[in-house]
């Protein structure tokens, strides 16, 4: 079936394109991107005047929880949350049960996604066996099974020799090593950013240095190994400085930042809402400004949600005992539009680049561009659409978002995966 997306503002950073264009899809391929395309009989036409048309958005850091934690999220619910949020592909982390440290678990995730998912799912294999940080996983086996990266995300690798070996072995398979940069000794079981506010609230703080010490270590290891390092959820001004210096030296490093570290501050923790408890923690405004500026400057490559759903009963406890994490797939785009694009801190081209061509390049996966011949993955965003966030309407099983009740502008209104419309006007379309 052919789909013609007509009259939209097409933004494709891979082609340095930001202009009114028509986009024609046939089957699972893009066949034409031109100023004016006349539809033929039987072509479905989507009127996109006033809308933003982009390559399918890719979220390179999500937790789908399956296998093992289906009470928090499943591949079925997580991919529907992704579709609702405008994402055509997600990369899912390895902290499942059993851990994704073997070909069998990677294969299970891929097959489950094929059967029950509505967007593309790219598994990330574990860096170490059992996420214990003691012995590297069988990286070659994971690569052969289809892992697009390796990571112990959620569990920092404290042993520098293990991280060095991971970078060396992953290099042979051209896989990025995604690092959760946290010195657990410095973090000292903290609950929020260490500063004046943590003292006022009586909550144990996590210093910015807990992240920055590990960023520095991993950049040094990437430099001596020549491996491909990717820094997950960068959140401090110090990490940005270290990243910039390393890039000037030619270190092979990329980085991501989450919408919540770009747009929210630790002031939200004053509510004691456990949805604000994330790792790394929400930071003060000066850190938020630093990572946003780094993204705009191209020093941070990608925006990734770190979507971390939890069952309601897990988060409905005292702040000390709640697990870290918030959901983000369904609110990522309007949050960035409202807080960064509309105020002029980030351009549409910069934001789309961080959600499309850059994550596709880092993970070496299809998509990221609307060039004819490419995969027919497309996202359409209405920059004027304003809605109130309602966690009770999420497709995700996780409701742990501090954005409930907040009005946001710039929501995705269509998600197309492989030439098939999987979301329209916020509603996921089932077969």
C-alpha cells in the first residue's frame, strides 16, 4: 500500500533538509521526497500542512523489563508506549531476568518483539555476566545474536580492568559500549543531587563527582583501547567539560542526555514525589543549562528517554525506599518541544538530529533519514497541539512520571513503521 504525506515541513538532518516537501512511501520503503507529488489511485493521503515530518524517531535507551519483570512493563506495552510517543525504534537495556548476557535471551527479545511489538526493537547485550561487573559477557555471541551494543546500564562497572576488556572486545565487533557512569562509593546510596536542597530536605545526596569521576575513567580507557564508548544519561556540567576535552583529543566517544535532565531540575524533589527519584539524579539549573547547551552545540549526540517503568506499588513508598527511574517514552517529544524548542534553546533540526540520524549511526541500525530507498519509518509531529499529561492514559504499565497534569505542546500525531501506520492522533492502531 502507498502512503503520501503531503504538505508537511520535512526535517531530515541527514540530508540537511528543512523545507516543505511531499513524501511517498510504498510498501516498507521511501520512494520519493519531492516538492509536489500527485497521488495515484489507491494511495492513502495524509494531510501534513502545519505539521513536522521527520525520519522515524529512535530512542536508544529504554527499559522494556521483559523477560522477568512483566509487572513493570512488557515488550508489547513498551513498544506501544514508544509508538504513542512518536518512536519507530527503541534499543532496550540488558537488566532483565534472566539478564540479556546470552544469545538465547537476545533471541527471545527479538522474537517477542516480532510477535507482539509494534515498533522496531534492538536489544542491548550485557557487558558483564549477570551484570555483576566481574567478568565480561560473551560479546561475540551477543553480537552474532543481534545485540546492537553492550551495557550494564543500571549497574556501573566499578572494575576498570573489566571495562577495559569490554572496550577491547567490543571493538572487534564494532559495538559501542554504553557506560552507566557512577562511582557507587561516592554515590554512597544517595537519593538526590547533593547540594543545599538535599540538606534542606534531609535526603542523602549524590555528588556530581560520582558521575564525573567515572566519565573521566571511561574516557581514559576508551583512549587507550580505541574502543567505542557511549556515555549514557550525561547530567552534569563537569561531564560535559570532560566529554568536550576528550573529543578534542580524538577519543571515540558519543553521548546521550535524557529529556528530564534537559528540562527538569532538582527543585521537583521538594514534593517528595518518588517519580522524581532517578539515577543520575535531577540536577540544579546550572547543570541543566550546561547539558542543554552541549546538545545544541553537537557535543552531546542523542536524546534518549531512559524510560524506566515501575509498578505503582513499587513507587508508592517512602522516598528512601523507592526504586530509581521515571517513564519517558510518551512525553519525551512534547517535553523537549515545550521546554527547549519553543523558548529557542534548541532548533527543530538539532532536536531531530539527536533522535534520528545520530542514534542510527551510533547503533548502526536502519533509518535515521528520509532518503529514497530507505526504510519507511516516519514520525509526524503537530507543533501546535497542546495536551495535558495524564499518566492513567499511558500505554506503558508504568505511571511514574512527575509530569502528570502538566500541559505540554508539540505532540506526535502519527508514527509509521515499515510503511504501516501504527499510531494516529495518539492512538495505537492494532492489526
